[in-house]
């Protein structure tokens, strides 16, 4: 058995949860926050048999697209002025960060 942890952008989460449900995967949703953009993310936990991991990964890949987004500068007030960006810049966002972990035991009470 495996536990698939997928960190995705909030914009992709509803579509991904629906697609995983259609694939008969049970999903637990956790609201999380990203470090760089300080925007909301969603972390999904999917427990599945080893042979179904490729199916989960395929659904995630199909539903979490990478795209460019303009990011407004963050004020150096209270921070380090060396990393201050004075104008909006394009950054790549979206996609998914996925971890596949082995599960030694599983209990449901």
C-alpha cells in the first residue's frame, strides 16, 4: 500500500478531486499555504494499492497544469532589502509536487 501526497494550487484542486473521485480514489483534502508566493495550496492525501499508484499519478498530471503568473513585488519593510524586486515579474506556478510513501500498516476505526 502507498500514500500519495500531492501539493497543488487551489485553482487546480476542485478539478483534481473530481477526477480522482471519478477514478474511484478516496481523497483527503488539507488546506496549506505555499512559502514563496504565500498563496493557498491544497495538499491531497490518497491511499491506494501499489498497482494503482500510476493511475493516481496520471490523473494528477492531467489535471494540474503549469502556467505563468505575474507576481507583484513584496515590500522590503521588515525584511531583507537585498531580495526586493521593484516591479512585477512572471513566475511559473501550478503543476503538482507529489510524494509517494510506503505504508506499513493501515487502520480504519
